[in-house]
C-alpha cells in the first residue's frame, strides 16, 4: 500500500465530505467542534491564520491516493488560547537558551472541549498520524507538539510512541433520565437544593426572562447582541478576544441547527447571553457575557438554563467549559481531561516528564477530594 504524509495550509483544501466522514463517522457521537464547518469558519473569518499566531498546518495521511487520516494542527508562535498551560515549560526552555516557539498544536483553537484529534478509523492509522506529527516537528524545527483535549482512548494508546501524558479536571453535568429540573433538584442534598432554588428565584425576582434561540429561530440581531457581550467579557478577561463577528455569522450560516444561544432579557432589553453548541448526546457551553450585573445571572444563564435545555432535548451531558470548582455545588461533577506532549529536546522532555508524573498524582488526589464534596444526596441503607 502506497502511503504518504503531507500537510495542508487550509482546511478548505480537504473536501468537507471527507473531513466530516473521518471526524464524525457514522455511529459515533457527533462533536460539532471537529466538523469541517466549525474549523473552516475559524480560518475564513480570520480567527486563525494571518498574524494571529495560529498558522493552519493540518496533517493528512494518504493511502493509495485516498485520504485515510487527518489531524487538525497549527504552527504556533505563542501559547495563548489553548487552556492547557505550558508557559512554565516555555520559560524554562528559554532560560536554558532554547527556542520554544514555534511549536505544533493539535487542537480546536480557543476551545477546551474534549473530542477526537487523530481522525482515522483504525488504531494503526492513528499511530501513523502520531508518528507523522513527531516527524513534522523535526522538519519544521519546532520545539514540541501538543495534542490537547483529546479523548481518553486516544490518550492511552500513544505512550508507546514517546508522548508524555497530562491530565486536568473539568466539571460536567450528567442527565440521569430527568423529566424536568425539579427531578434533578430532588437528587441533591437539602442545602444544595435550597441554594439553587434561591439563586434561580433571585434572578426571576429581578424580572429576568430567557429565550432559547436555536436553528431557524436564530437571527443576526441575536448575534449582534451576543458579540457585544463576548467582546466585553473577552476584553476584561484576557485583553484580546479571539473570535471575530464574521465567525458568528459563519456559525449562523453553516451550523445554526447545532447552536443554542441563551439570551437573558429584562424590561424588553437583552442583557446577557451564553453560546452553546449542540452535539448528538451533549450540550457544550462556550462563551458568555452581559451588560447588566445581577446576582446569580451567570449561574442561571450558563448552568441552569443549559440543564433545562439538556433535559428537554434528552441530552446526556452538559460540558460547561474549563475549570470552575464553583460548578460542583450546582450539580456539575469533576471529570478528567487529557493531553499529549512530545519535546524534541531530550533535556526538556526529561524535565517535563518528571513534572507531569507528580502533576498527575496531584490531579488524582484533587479529583478524589472533589468527589467527596458531591452535591448529591447520599442514599443510606
């Protein structure tokens, strides 16, 4: 079988039908973030490419002239917008006289959502792609390659190829077949149940109502409002928001059936909004913002409204984004996330490997401690 690995500088160079068949194959849970439409939207709207420090460098595996595997990959000149922090590795390498950038980043840009990263139907194909990433690192003179927020089964199968393993924790809500929000509340301890009711009532008492805009009910004016919220939050949190207004219009044109905008209204005015994407079995919370400050508005808009929607749609999980131990008291439980790392310099690789070993032990301990503070009732015999 004739095989070759090559890279492409634009996802548009790969037919959408081929990309999507590998990223979201029939029978697998649909993940909107690895779809051709989402990743292409980031490129055509200027969120990546150009002078953003995210240069598309997607890896392609060909067998007998046919595309048999893909990896969404970017050549990076910084470590922003990744949510798996390697600034300490970069600083140490620079102090030792090395150049940490450029590096290769296998990821969905600006998106801490777990999903497939080695887009191939077989374990052998995934291994060839992983080996190709290491070879591409050397050919480009990059310091390293980082595969972030990949699925656990992919993560566990790559250690034999010399990748270092890293873990972190997110908080996800799990639908236990609830008929409504009250069913969910009934499973919580008394104190947590009362607290959530108090928070939701406080928002309602301020005259705030909610609209769920999705599919054909979405309009460009929804996006105008949301983009204003997004820019305000981004400017206060990290200085330069990553997503452009054109990107949201692209989502509207190509993926609105997979979009949920939760819009909060008060006295006829939209005052807050949260962007979610809809998969086949879960809801993914992404960005939010507001123009009025009200107690518990963030919790209601981002967490409780998401639970309401998931129950209505019969979705199994709500992923509420990166970090946030405050989510635990609101029914979101700790789950691990996974990343892989390869460093071309043996000294840096050895130092990071030692650090990650102790970090993984700390993550295990933290997850256990968090689980002991579960908000759910303890059934007594």
